[in-house]
C-alpha cells in the first residue's frame, strides 16, 4: 500500500493547499506557542476550513491545558491529536479523538515507555536538547523494528531529519505507516517550499510498503 504523508508545521492556507495538491494525507497544525511554526487558533481554523474533508487535520500540542485542546478541536474540527510533551497515556486519550504520542529517540531505552501508552498511533522523532521537534535531525532507524514489537499493529509515524533525498530509503528500511516532515520541506522556518513538498511526497509515495 502507499505510505501516508504528513506535512507538519503548516502556517498558511496556501502551503496547506499546495501540500494537498501534491498528495499529502495529513496536515499538522502547531499549537505549541514556543515553536517557530506556532499559529493562532483563528489561523488554524482558517487553514482547516480550506482543506478537503478527506485530509486529516492533526493538532500538535506540548503539555497543553485540556481546555486548549478542546478549544482547538472545536474551532478546527481536528481529526487527530499529537502530543509531544510529558503527557500521560490517560491525558492523551481523554478527548474522544484519535491520539498519537511522540517519542524523541536517543537509544533503545527511549522506547521503553511506548508499551505503556494506549494511544492510537506513535510518532518517532529524533532527540534534541534544544527543541521538541522540527530540528532536521534523524535517529537510528534500526530502532523502528524494536518499536513495532512494543506497539503491535498500531501505526508508527517516522519523523526526524527526513528530506526529499532520504525519505525513500527511510521508508524502505523501516516500513512505517506514515512519514512526517516539517523542516525538510521548508524554504524558511514555517514556510514550506512547494518544490520540496512535491519531491518529498512523490518520493515517499513511490515506495510500496507492506499491507
């Protein structure tokens, strides 16, 4: 089957529509105020309204107050919630939507907590001491096979350092459910590059994964 592609850190309607035009399946909207890709609730709602119904809208949060999550769900008609902080499993799954917990991978020990989470999906990203994501750094992809053993059949999203040049190899090596990219398709922080998005999505979709 064809790999799913999530373009994260979308900050404008034009970038969202361009990503969809080239075949993106999921659009990530950043609600973490300290991120350079953070957008207001009103801007996120505007972007969400512009998207076809078939596109999954993912709200990205870091240790949020529950009210902030509910406000974003209501304003943006979110399809999925992605948590990048120290949120517990119960916190992630309390909102009545599909949930995904992100883990920043340093080594095999970084995977230990996966089995304790009841979220619908998992995102594996590279560890950085300076940022919680979107750093352009990658991690040891050999660890993905170990992660799969811990989460069973639940989907794994591969992130961290992916670009149009390496995404096909990353997919072939790890066979994830989806790939997630932000900085790897940007011309500047928060501004997506149309050509890079097109090349990234084309390269990812060209790899056949196991059904």
